[in-house]
């Protein structure tokens, strides 16, 4: 299957502005970065979380805890054969008393977020959990909403949203299109 | 190598596998498959370091441990692996079962699977028993050691340990020492190491090397000292005491002198290799007690890696949905 892009909905500058804006929103909502932690969902959520953490560090001048989470062992909608590759989960700080911002690239059915919350709770009990996403494409199947949204992109069910980030794809952009056989 | 299971005829028609995935032998895998399993072993190793050592990946799946040969560590390792993935586990051993009433492997296995299990982990004295099960049963089969054939999960945990300790597998020089001919561990390791680009040197008296082994691409030597000068990793096999009285086997004293990692040999080495052993060690036979103490952390590390490697394997055969 190959992806055929129909439109580019975010480019490099857009994404840079979104990271800056969401960093400020997180700080505004939580009145600073005390007891704040960012946890990225593999794969691209981890890089977005890292960018948010770096931005928050430079605004506040102190260090924010950052972790990464692989949710494939917690999913309820795995329909891939073979089983998906499992990445390493790394949360090397105590979650107790923390306000955790989960970071993902695309919010769609909400099932990844549900799995991410379950996975995280096995590591400890954060004070509260918020959700930041680069793109919200709608079609929720669970009662989940994002606290911070880069861009709302209305889509139909058979469309695909493709997020590319420099760290893995060599370029920053978000495209919308179709999968072709 | 694929000797038949006692009392069972080779069936004419192979039953179509209905999309079930198995792990029967390293020989069936490509180098890329092995690397992929080692990568996911690393992720699963992390699960065992959590305070809650459990993930819901195989919730609702049932796994049967069918160990028809005595085994403590492999069985416990598979059981822990399954439990850490939230699968339900049934342990089956021949002494407490109808096997002692003379039930055949086929009937026993069919009975178990009729209860609705998703995977059978089997250890059996006959080479080829796991493969036979894939023909009889509608579920995934994992080989936990079959006769003198293979022990694929042992090879995976060993390669994982080598890669973690040495930082690479490609170009790694591994000497395997001991009763190569009777060892499924040696066979699986040798095959796996070849597939990922490591070089293997087999060290044993001529009488304990399988015939035609050179044709399989393995180098051999009769000199442990030569191997020690060459290798990055020294893999000592356990001497199976029940074989010692066979005519092909040298006396124990002779064996230790020629092929044992004695204190004197160890101390004389300038560059010490990584020493590995599948356990349990015969101290004073293949390895001196003092040397065993010194290298123990690697060997207990192998045991810990065993749980992670088996989690990776069980998740690989059972994870994801069945189409």
C-alpha cells in the first residue's frame, strides 16, 4: 500500500509555531512547569514531546521530565499480523504528584490514548493527565478529547493523515490523502 | 535430524495450518527474523524491571506448557513469560497425567487443545515432536527443546545476551565447547549465529562432534587453548552426566583437563572472553568453581534474558489478531 497525498495541511513553519503555542498553553494552564512531565507515545509522539520539553525548558529555564511510552501491549484493536514491533517504554521518574501531558501526533478513535493511559497507570498514579496532539482528525469511538490541539483536520473515514517529522522522516509536514493498493 | 516421534507414522497429508504462527526451529528463521525478535526482547526486558511486571498484551489467551521431559528453568521461564503477558497458563507434566497411563502424545495434545488453548509450548525427548503437533493441532506451537534437534528460545536468549554484552553480533567470534553432537543448544546457537553473521568455532573431541559438521559451515578444533586465543565469547555446554559412561566420552578427569575452563587456563588469559553457560553448571567439570563465581553475573543474566526472550516469542506467535 502506498500513500497518495491530496493536500498538505501543515508545513515546517506551521509545526514550529504549534509547538511554541502549545508549550505556552501548557505553562499557562498549569501555572508554570512545576510537577509537570511530558510523555510521548511511540513513535512520533516521542519526538513531539521532546520538542515541547525543550521549548518549555527554554521558556522556564528549568528541566521538565520526559518519558516515552509504547502502547502496543495495551491495545484492544490490534488487527495487524504479524504482531506490531514493540518499542522500549522509558519512564525513569516518579509519576506520583505529577501533572502528565500525554503527547501524540494524531488523535483519531481515541483507542491509542486509552491504551496509553492504561500503560502509564501501571507505572504510578499521576495527579492529573492531559492530552496534547498535533492533529485532531475526529471520529472518536471513546469519550476522550484533547486539551491541546495543533490543528483540527476534518476527515472522512477512508482518508489517511500522514505526519512526517524531521527526526524520523527527514522533513516536518502533515499531509492528508488516501492509501492506494 | 527430524527423527520421528515414537509410534507415529509420518502423515501423508500435511494439515493446512490455519494461519497459526509457530516457533519450531532456528533453521526456519531468517537472520532478519532473529534480529527482530532480539529487538523486541529488549523491549520486553524493560517490562520485567517495572514495579508492576505485567502487561495485558495476551489477556484472554491460554497457553499450555507441555513438558514431557524434566525441566525446571525453561518451564518456569515460559510460565513467567506467559504470566507477564497476562495469558492464562496450564502446566502439564507426564508424571501427574494420563501419559503415565500410556496415552499417546497425539491424544494427549488433542485433549488439551479441545479445551480451547491458543498455544502449546512443548519440550519432548523426540526430535520433531513440535512439528508433529503443528500437523495435529489448531493452535500455535513453540518448541521448548526437542530431542537432539533444536532449542530455539535458548539460542535467542543467548544471542540477546551476547549482543547486549558485546554490543554486536556481526563478526563476533564464538567458541562453543562440549558435547556438540548431543546438544540441541549447540545446534540452535550455531545456526542462529551463522544467520546473523557471527563466526562459530566448535571445540570438542572428535568423538563428540557430529559427522559432516564441517559441511554445515562450522569450523572445528580439538584444542580449547587455541579457541581461547581466538574467541570473543566462550560458550560452555553442560556435560550431561548420563552420557559420561558411553564409550565415545572421555573420562571426566580427561575431559576437564582437555576441555574444562580450569582456573589455570582462565588465569593465564590476557584477554578474557565473555563466558556463557546454559546452566545448570557442573562446577569442577566444564568450569572450575572459582571461575564460575567470577562469571556468574553473565550466567544469571542469561536466565533473566530468558523470560524476556520468551515473552517476545509468545507475543510474536500470539500477538495481533487471527485473520
